[in-house]
C-alpha cells in the first residue's frame, strides 16, 4: 500500500505507543495512556473491520463467578488466589461502569443464576453447604451481604424444564458489548487516539529506540513502544506465550412475546450460558463437547455444537414456547492453564496484556490499565 506524504506525517510518524488490538483491553490501555499523559501519540490498530476476537462477539455478562465455578477454583488454588481474582473482576466491572456510564453500555443489574439438573444434586448440595462461606468472602469484596441465595421458586416462573435447582447471584448484571466498544472507541478518539481498522500487524521488530511494526499491507509503523492486546490471537505475534484460542459459538432468537425471564444464566458448570436481550434469548457455549476443534482462531460454526444449543434451547430453556433463531456467530477467547491474565513485558519495548479466560468484560478495563502502566515505564 502506497501512502502519501500527508498520510505518513499525520498518521504514521512520531508514534509513541502502538497498541495491537481494538478490543476492551486495547482501548482501555489507550484511554489510560491519554488520561495520564495527554501529549502522547497513541495508535490502536486492528486487523478486522471491528474487534476480531471476543470483545463485541461475547454474551455481555457482567459477572465475577458462579458458586460452582468458585468452588472448583478453590479445589485447585488457594483461598487468597481465588478471591483476589474475584476482586479483580468486581473492580474491573466497576471501572468499566465508571469510565463509560451505565447508559452508554446498557448495563442492567437483573441478577444472575446458576442452573442445576437432577443429576447434579451432589454439586448443588456442595454449593448449598458452602454458600454461607462464599457469601462471607464476597461481602469482603463487594460490601454486599448474601449475594448468593436460593431461587428454586423461580424455576416455574421462568418456564425452565429439567432444572432441579437455581442459585441466584444478586450482584450480577449484563451489558451490550457492541455499545461498550462503540462508546470506548468514541471516547479515546475524542482524546486524540488514532484508531485504524483493517491493518494487520505481522511482526514487531525490536529497534534500539523502540519498535517497527511490519504490516500485511506493507506499511512499516515505527513507535517508541508497543502493547499486544490481541487475547486469543496473541501467539500469532508472540508464540512464546501460554495462550490457547478458544472459540465460543452463540445464537440469538427473534423477539419472543412475553419472555418469562430476565438476567444472566450459567448452565452445566458455566459451559453453557444464556441471557435475555430485551425479549430475545442469547444462548452460547458447548465447546466442552469438542475442546480440540474449538481450540482455533478460525471463526465459524459446527453442526455438533449448534445442534446441542438448539436441543437445550428447545427442551430446557424455552420448552413449549414458539421461537425462531435469527442469527448465529462465534468469537475467539484466550485461555490457558490458569485463570490469571498475562500482563508482562516480552522485550525491551514490547509488552502484552492478554488471556482474559472468558472474563474480558469483567477484567478488561483493569488489564488494559495494567498493560498501559508497563508501557509507560518503557517510554
């Protein structure tokens, strides 16, 4: 691609920080950099027309962990580690709301629920037994009492079938992730951040005074420092990182008259999740059916997962309710052997902020700030 003198001077010269990835982490990093040092020239580049991974393709859960998830985490990690992670998720959600405002992201605190089938009775009883302990720990994080509570009486109200028990999380909410990214993009652009879509970075070349980003379009971008915020795609630029791509498949129905539930719902240990969007149902998950196939950076759908989503939607979530699926899509998350994020320097002038573990909405704002702080140390 041939650039004019004006384009080179206005866009690609004297860049202080180059951020790769225009999702929630990359944009929050740009926001933090410009609020801390307004004179910095910050550029965010994105390979796709819109954020390619998960930021605008996820379910929009403003959550911090269901009871069974936290108990499973406690079986593998220390108490301090588990609730430090919960605190990061909670603080991240508050920061997101603080940065953009609830109206801009369409935030609703309608509560969240974990569903348990009859064959999950031992898991349910374990959650029930540990609920006072979990509530005590969550109160220290959130300042709110009795966040988890029994909600079996709502099963018939919601119209579910094959569900034996419900546990409610009163502090959980939902957002519109498209509105979130749009608001973030407009906010950073208002501060002078350059956001370029359709520009793919193929390599970051270390230089004595910074880096040169080499693009698929043949444009070389010199910068004093770079932050990689591409989450599930991180190993394409930084193959040494322990980040595994994880595709999530999602569908959404057409509007359903008199939809009987509102809120966010976790099913089968969180491998399935659904929520209302107005009077539509968004339903996703199922990668546990075929983990290996879903470890991919390729967008797409599989019959195996989509048939399972259709079956559960028909038999468990909307039994006896006429509905039509309007749209299906997928997104790419970044996971790893642990649930911790990777925010670290990878060379003298390059840092990374990746591996959200499916919790990008919750922790993306904080992770972006943390990545930006590392970059500032290198300027």
